[in-house]
């Protein structure tokens, strides 16, 4: 998952002088793409990565220079030549990478913590930075949220095309990068809230799924009707544990088009009830554990709709709870990065 979540946590917890490094443009191939970021702290601590190790040493030096000057700067790294000795090693990545280094001033820190607060509430935030030569860095920064809140130092009229990005951006999909809007070059970045994974069924085989999903950056909710299973000691990596029957729980979840749901109660009647309540929910991903024939029986139909992932997971020949969890999460990541299957009206 994106390093920005860890970066924001560190910025929130520490007042150490630091520099945010962000890839804003890539020509050719590179280890990380536009939008990838990492944090360089004044004490030498690094959070995240932007390459396979071939850029970080040089970036750390440049970050110290940016800290001293207290001014943002963009650096261009040509990685196309394997015999390029500018960093003391041949990288062979075959790309040119533009990296923006921004010192975390008190004002910029406040902006980033405001971003964090909106993400924590589940709100999509759009960041636009003017790529112009004005000396005042803060006046280049514009933040907008999907519910219409605006913050940052940007003091000009906001181009309509920036507002329109909210309407044309499917969840998790649009890449960051440089765009020319109203004849002005902007670096555009979409901050998405962490995707939520709701697991129906607190059986032992759900433990590795919850644990691995948490490591990958999902917010994990486990729900079950059995108090002996659905609790923090049984699922220490979950963020939330909800006890109750499906018809009680589902209306309270406020499910939305960014949510991932896995149904794995191993109880036919409960799975059937859960699916009947979920079919018309605007989910990003819906997977059901078990053979496709069982899922068809749950739906009382001959064919399983394509937007329901059944059998769940990528076909890697997984055996046992851990491998099955890896298979399921691999499929979820594939859907996250490449887009969900469009939902059709279920007959």
C-alpha cells in the first residue's frame, strides 16, 4: 500500500525537521511511479523507498541541502545508462525520474495533518501544486476534499478542471502526475483513504487474511455472531470487531464503493443472508469463500454474477489458511490497482 500513510503517521508523531520526497514524473521505466513518496528526517531516519536502493543515498544528501535552504526543489535523475557513475553504481532502470523535495515547514506540516484527518474520516483529498517559479511555496499548494472543503496557501481562482477531477476519477485508479490546467502546470495527486476490508466470519482461517491485509494497509473489520470468536484476542490485527447477526450488522456498516468484503462464515444460511443483503451494496470487491457451485446455490441461480469473486482468490493452487489468504489478497490488490468489475443489475 502507499507509503503516504506511514509518512503521515510519522509527521503526526514527531516534530523532527524533515523533507518529503515525491516522484512527480517518470519517463521510461522506474522502480516506483508518480505519486510514490518517502520521508527524510534530519536525524537520518528514512520512511519509505523511491527506488531499489540506487537513489536514496543521493536523495538523503539533497534532502539535507533542502532543509538548510528551507526551499522546495525538483531534481531529475537519469537512470537510463548502466555505466552512469553519477551515483557510484550502474542502475540500469532505463528511465528518467523527477523528484520533488519539500521541507516540512510548520505550515506544510499543518496542511499534511489536515490531509491525514480527512483520510482518517474516509474522505478523498486532491492535492494540486503549481510547478511555477514563485518564491512563496505555500501559495503553490492547494488541497480539496470530495465534500468541498478547501485548504492550503493557494490564493488564486481555482480552475474548474481541478474540481472536475473529482467527477472523472474512479476510486483508487487515477495515477498522479503533471497536468497542464488553464495553461498552468500542476502536479496532481490523489490521496485515497485506506481501503476497508470487512470479513464476515471469525473462524480460524480468517486470522491470516486479517493479519496480512493489515500489513498491506487495509483497515480491517471482522464481524461474526459468536462472541467466543469475534474479539481482539482472537484477531489482534483487526481495527474493529463487530458482534451480531448479519441483518443487525450490515445496515450499520455504511458500506460504500471503496469497501472490500469477504464472506467466509462457513455457515450456509448466514452466507446466504449476507449475500442477499450485499447484492445491491456499492462495493469495490465482493468475494465468497468456497466453490462456485456453492455460491450459485447461495444465490439460488445457475450463474454467479461476474462482480462476485467466486471462487475467491487468484488460482495459484493455494493450500491451507495462509496460502488461501495470500491468494485472496493477491486478487484484491489486482482489483485495487486495475479497477473493479462493473456491476450489473442482479435479476
